[in-house]
C-alpha cells in the first residue's frame, strides 16, 4: 500500500504542482482546496503526511494543524506548512504548533522530497 499525502492549498496550481511531485515520488495524493475541505479530509482520511498552506482560505492553516494534532490517530503524522513568503512570526507559530517543516512556495521538488524522506516512515517509502 502506497503512503498517502493530504495536500491542502487554496491555489489549484500549487495543489497540482505539489501533487505531481508526490505522485512521481510514489505517494498517493488526496487534495483539499481550502481549510474547510482540509478539516473534513482530516476526519475522513488517514494520511501519512499532511502538506498544508499556512494562509488558507475559509479556515487558516493554524486551525488545521491544531485540529490534526488533537486527533489521536493524526497527532504523530508529519505536518508540513507551505507559504509563498512566510514571516518569521508565522514560522515560529508553525513550529510552536508542532509543524515538522516549513517549505517556501512554489515548492521545489528537492525540498519536498527531502522533507518526505526525513519525516515519512521509511518502511512505507521502501514498500513503494
């Protein structure tokens, strides 16, 4: 069974770009187009990594991570924030909420793959 990434982003081009990188790296992808869809996906899926835009529409990325970290089955799942030009304050906030990484958008494939290799269970990745 392939590892699953949940990609939450309000920009469809970013979703497509990130999804292509993940699929080429052997992951299945579930996507959500805003914070509300992202929250719904947290309750209906079991991802192995969550990649979420910090500045989401409808519900902010910080609310998404708070929810994920409060769900017993997701609390240890790696959570990666993305943002086009994050402030120092947003990176500190993300870290304090339990984010495992912060990647600049547009996402560079090498940064995303490095992050996946670092945070997703290697046994899962080797099964791909």
